[in-house]
C-alpha cells in the first residue's frame, strides 16, 4: 500500500508538472502562429523596404520584442509592450499618487485594483499606439493599399485585440503554466530570432564574407558575456540582521540572525529599455522628417549623430542607462520603509542604531551596488554595439535582449525547481502517512 501511494504521488507530481509544461508550449505555439497573421491592407514589399531603412532605430527595438511581428505587421505587432508600459506607469503612480500608494498598502485587494487599472491603461495605450501606427503607415507612399477610415479601423481593432489577447495569454501562462507569463512571451519573441541569426552567421562564413576565426571568436565572446551576465545576476550583498530577544509569558522569542539580500542589479532590464526608447525615438522621428530633399541638412546631421555606434549616441546611451539605474532602484526599493519594517519586527543591523541610521546605512550600500550594477549593464549593452560595427555581427546578442533571456531563463528554472521541491515535500508527507488532528 505504501509503495502504491508513493507511486501515485510521484505520478501526480510529474503529471501536474507535465500538464503545466504542455500548456506553456501550446501557449507559445499560439503566440508564434499569431505573429504570422498579417493585418489586411498592407503592401509587404513596401513594408520590408521601410524596415530595411530603419535598421538600428526604435522600430528595430520594438520588432525584437514582438518577435518579428512588427516587421510583418501582424495582429501581434504591438506585442506586450502596451501592458508593460502601463505596468511601469502604474508602478510609478504608486509612489507619487497618494491614492495608488494607499492601494498598494491594502494587500491582495489593493493589488487586484492596481492590476485592473493596469489593464485599462494597457487598453488605452494599445488604442492610441495602433491609431498612431495606422496614420504613420498611411503617410508612406504605396505602403497602405487602400488608405482611409476603413484601414484605420481595421488596423486599430486588429492590433488592439492582438495586444489584449497577449495580455490575457500571459496571465494564463502565469496561472496555469510555469514562470511569469509576460516575461515568457518577451523571451519567446527574442529567442525566435536566434535561429535566423545563427543561420546568417553561418552564411557569412560559407560565402567567405567572414573569416572562420572571427566567427569562432564571436561565439566565444557570446558565451563569455552570457556567463558573465549569469554570474552578476546571481550576485547579492547580504546585510546581517539580528532579532532582539523578547519574552512573552514563559516563552522567549527572537535572538536569531537573518540576512537582508540586496541584488547587484536591482533595476533589472528597465534601464536599457528606457534608455533605448528615449534616445532612438527622437532619432527615428528626425529621420522621418529629414527623408526628403530640401533645407533639412542640419536635421539629417542630427539623425546621423544619434544612430547606434556614433560617439554621441554611445555617450547619451551610457549616461541614460546609469541615470535610470539609480532612478528605478530608488523607486522599487525604499530604504526608509525597509528600516521601519526592521524596527517594527524587532530586528536591527549589528552596530547600527534602528531608524534613521539604519536607513542611511542601507542607502550607502545601495548606492555602491547600484553604481556597480550600472557599470555592468552599460558594459553589456555597449559591447554588442562595438562588435556589430567592428565585425558586422549579423545578430544582436547583447544588451537588453541578452539580459531578458538570461533573467527569464534563471527565473523559469528557479520556479521549476521550487515547484518540484514543494511537490516532493507533499509526496513525502503522504508517504509518511501524516494525519492532521
């Protein structure tokens, strides 16, 4: 009987995990199929020519996040970016608007309200972005087959519905699959371009456009940078925290030690995303205005100076990354609130007085960690720029894309391990035949 119970528990454990993995794979299949369903009314040849002329611009950045759906102008062209933008905006609002700050402190009920407002915000952004894209496409001669009100409505409905479906699909992956659904979708979009990029590298070697030694060096550099990113992302600064002893009746509580972990890269992938968007958007708009002939030479010069690889772009990009590292870290981690929580729970840092001194001590450590993390992110984001210019690397392996791939993969593997450990613990209890009174 005990053997049968253990077998059933083991079968149920792996059966549930298998169901979650199958659901995740089927959801990704649906995502990739939708990324190839085009919106009606677009000339594909003209669209390909448009993206060919916008290499390295903000369109390339958004196209990477959408898994190529934007370059094909499919129903998933907007991707999950409206929801991500709305989430970031709502996160900022919880720090600057008292009403949303109060919602954040209400626990699960407040979180549900914030999630609902985030969905409404994502819908509004999707409608606005789809309308803007439709109008922008109509301004390009020959790109839209039948410009007018009908095309705008078709594009708005198709793109908005696709973005909302991806938002729903991401939530379903989180609930019924494994990992964070939104992150998994972004990961799938970026990873979808890797086979074609590897094929392009092999094609360059086959045709003699790239030396075999150079290709091997590029592969080694990619592996080394990936290892470096994994190593840094796992880095933490653990601050020792002691709990004061207190006696309640005949029992003594506390007297234990713990750690307050602070990640080296507290801001995650947000700084390079913000930095790229802020710098590439003006450059792309300036490039559109300077497309024709006339007295716009100085505008063309500005657009050229803001292209990836140019010295001005590199300096602005690095400065923006460092700024957003400090800015976003200050938003997501409140040292004053952390110090107050430690004080309320009877915890203290050895040698540091609770309250203001604890907050200043945490701030001091956090500034050093953020500076190191900012330098690390800047290095990872700028290295691919130089390799692309120097060796004409046919794919973008670093920067935001590499950070997202590594972080999502690490989070996914951690959740799989935690899930299996929890299931093994439950199976152990069933095998031991523990009974609750």
